[in-house]
C-alpha cells in the first residue's frame, strides 16, 4: 500500500517543498519543529542512535513502539525494509494503531545529496506493503538556512520522548556508550544495524568486523580543513564536534586496524543496560 498524507496517497516524485505545499499540515509541523529551541539531552535515560544504527523501543506499558534511525543514503533500499521489519516485529501484538513516519534532516547542499536521499526514502516507504502515514517532513529545503551565500541545516539532531511520542530538537554531549567503536564500524562502511533489544532492555554492540582504514596515518596528519573537505559530504555545514569526532575515530582505527579479541573477547557482543540512575552500565564482560 502507498505512503499517505492525511489519508491521501502521496504523488511521487516531487520535491519536499512541493509536497508540504500540497499538504498544509506538513508545512505547519515543519515550521513548528524548526522554531523550537534546542534542548540539551544528558546521558540519563538516553538511548543515543549513531549513523547507520536503529533502535526500537516503547514505553513500559507497551503502548506504541518507536523506531529511531540515522540514514545516510548508503543503502536506502535495504534500510527501509529493515526499519519496517524491526518495528513490525516489535509491535506484532498491537492490532490497532497505524504506522507513522517522521523524516527530519538534510539541507539544500550543493551536491544535492540531501535531495537524493529524501527522494530515496519517500520512494522506498511508498513501495512497502503497509499503509504508512507521513506525519513530519522537515528535510532538504524545509530544514535549510542561508548565511553569506552558504547553506546550513536548521536542525542537526532530534530526540523522541518515548512516553509522550514528542519529537523535539536536541543536542547530545554524551554519544556513548562505546562511541568510537560504533563510529569506527560506520566509517569503515558497516551497514545499518539494530543496536537495542527492548525485551531485555539491553544495548548490544558487536561483534563487528572491518578492514584496515586506508592511509589512516596520512589522515591523522591533516589539519581540520583537510579533514572537513575530504571526509565530509558537506564541509561547511558540519556541527562543531565533527572534526574531533572523526579524529578520535581515526585514532581508534589506527589502534584497532581490525577488530580483535581485545575488543570482543570470545567474539561476543558488549552488553549494556541502564542502571537505577538511568546510565548505561556494562552488564557482562564479552567473554563471560
């Protein structure tokens, strides 16, 4: 069945701007989201989702499941069915309700990568068997601001309150656990994966595999400008922590050119669970 807005089938292909102009409630939701102030989200109670990761969970009462993911266009055709199967497997028992999608991110970049990804995502959701209701569309030109003839995203990060289903603008000082390990997997070309088991309330990391990153010593010798220009798809628009994040990931890849027993003893996953204070705590050594 098709991708729907207000119960009507979305006509594709069309730009995000044209789509919201044809559906005023979408335009209003995008305007309200852009207009929010950014809330800083601390580590307590946080499940942070990195690039090419997805996580599905729900409130304690099981009323309504949420899947949050960060798609980057690496393999949209495989990622959307994975998103769908993950959310459906979690909410099989729920006969009522509907599947909703909220797309946020990108901007009017010179290479039109955001436009391409938006088109891919809309097309793939439209290709799924189930009715999918497009509720939020704040992407590409709808998430764009211009400054000195350069374009930047308005929204860099979002959070979802699992209990209320509220979506809001957010920043995240803490992006763990195992931020560098998870980032290394993505930087070396790892595919989209699910990282959280809601039934056991455990974050599951690995075991991963990757090939040595090409010329890692060369890249670590480069200045910030070179790293931005060569390791970013949108150098002028990256958030302030981008270069530091890339450098720390490259240092990690230099230290661990391929995952070994040092990272995953016994070739087992690292398992984390929230403690009573709402912080992630390793619950088992991987080899146990």
